[in-house]
C-alpha cells in the first residue's frame, strides 16, 4: 500500500533529497568555499611551511654534520653531578647519528605546523563568526532548527578543511624531506615510531585546533574579538605559559614538576605531543600532551553546542 502526502493548501512543497546530516555538512562546506578566506589562509599556510622547512633543513644539516664529526669527550668541571650527567648525555646525543636523523626527520616532516595550527584556529573561528558578521545565522537556524546539528555540521566542515591543510603541508614536507635525506645519503626514518608519531599527532593537532576554533567562534561571536582572542590564546598563551611557569618554579615552588605542568596549556600540549623528543628537559610525555589536547577539544565542542542551543540568534 502506498501513501501519498500533500502539502497544505497555499504552501509549496519543497523537496528534500539526501540525508539531512550530509545536506547540512555540504551546506557548511559551501559557505567556507564561497569566501576568499580559505584560499588566503591556504597561501599563508604554504608560505609559513616553506619558511619553516628552510629553517629546519638548515638546522638538520648542521646537526647531522656535527653527529658525523669526531665525537671526542666532554669534561664538565665545577658542576653538580646531576648537571654534569645531563650535559654529558646531551653531548652524546648530539654525536649519535641515528638520534639526530630521527630528530631531523620529525622536525622536517612536521615543518610549518606551529603557525599552520594558528591559521587553522583563526579560520575555523571565522567559520562561525561569519554567520553573524554577514547576518546569515538566523536563516541557518530557521532552516535547521536543531542547533546542535548546525554546530556539528560546522565541526565536520571545519575539521575537514583542517585536514586538507594538513595533507597539503605534509605533502610539501615529505617531498622536501625525502630529497634532503637522499642528498645526505641517509634513510628518511619514516619507519621509525617517533617520526610516525610526530606525523600522526601533527594531524591530531590540526583537528584539535580546528575544534577549538569553532568553540572560540561560538563563545565570542564578534569577528574581531574572536580573531584577537584566538591570537592571544595561541601566541600569548604559548610564550606566556612558559614565562609564568618558570617564574613559579623560580620564586614559589622549587620543583621541576611545575614546568611539567605547563602542558595544561593547549599551545604547549600540541607542541609536546608532536615533538619526536622531549620539548624541554622537564616536559611531560607526548601522550600527556595528546590527552590534554583531546580534553580541550571535547570541552570546546561541548561549550559550542551548549551556547548555541541557549543563545538568542537575533
């Protein structure tokens, strides 16, 4: 038995095709690519990736030249036993070719991620604030009354764009890195777990900062305010966190654990989780940084959904 449905008198039936969730995601993707921001930020990402590659390749060439040179020995006079042991360990690592190759590979194959993540944060914040800047938010929520779905659609579209940036920058890094290691007659170490981890968690960093950008855009709907806050969270948060925790370590709590706790800041956590070696001597383990970024992402996504459901959209 078939049932025919008819539109009420005086109202035109509007056909809907496809899965509602997919339609919403396609709509959000169309909004992103309808502006110039995505390709302008993309060009910026390629520029910072190129500059970072140049710096990382130069540093890698110097480190590998040092490792290939005569190792010799290091004598530390007048230092505490712990400091002397640390200096000797660092000296040995600098002259260990395998260690330096892995370090160089991890840095080269994630080149550009520091400012690349910042650009992804800014762009995904704009994904939300553009709705209010161009006064399309009301139409969006009237078309899709379930506001949670709108935020989820923006999350999927924003993280998809972040992954596009990641794939492009990774491709550039891989090509440059493979050429470099071939010229140095060394393996690119892509089969080594520290290098693989750096690449995988670099991708996680792009995803996490995209989610954080959506959350910030939802929290601060003013476009300028959202951009400024994003810059403060990322750049000032990175430098400021290091300074604050060092001051606490110097004047209040004289323990190395204070410096380890700096991983609580997302800007520090994202660097900790992708570094092929410890970011600094007191740094937390890479998996701690990954968990912190995961927690911040869940918090940002949850806050974004909650605020969108409760706020007036006018």
